[in-house]
C-alpha cells in the first residue's frame, strides 16, 4: 500500500426522478473513473431512494450511493470536481476513514 493512499468513503445523492437504468449507468461511470485512476478495493453500494431530512434543490427524496475505496487525495479531488459538474448529483460528501481498519480487515 502506497503511504500516500488512504481509505475514503464517498456518499453522493442522485436526483430522485432518474430511472433505474440511468442510475446504474451513473454508478458504472464513476466506478470506471475510479478504476481508471488507479483506486483499489472499490466497493459501491446503492442504498436506494430515501426521504431527505430537508429539501435539496427542491427535491424531497434522493437516491443514495456509497463508495468505499483506497486512493490518494488527488483522485478524490478529481472525483469531487466531476460531482460538481454532474447535474444528476445533488449532494456529495467524502470522508477519510482510518486506514488501520483496512489493514486489520485484510488480516
């Protein structure tokens, strides 16, 4: 494991009016972007459609997606740049988790 790589978790919320096929295409697009940029241990979970605590861009519901991966901070900033450009993403959050957890999990 490269010492500059960390374990990140990214959550993003998609617009609720997307079809299931469109949602899967968006997930595959971001998964392919992570693979192309050299991320490892990529896990993506579709958490489904949920009611938002407060309206975001006039939406009451959203489709929650969770991504877990090992990457460096440059890849994360590129991913967030794509989220800002993509009009189907209404909110995103990336957190750096404890990388020692990843080491313990692999043992």
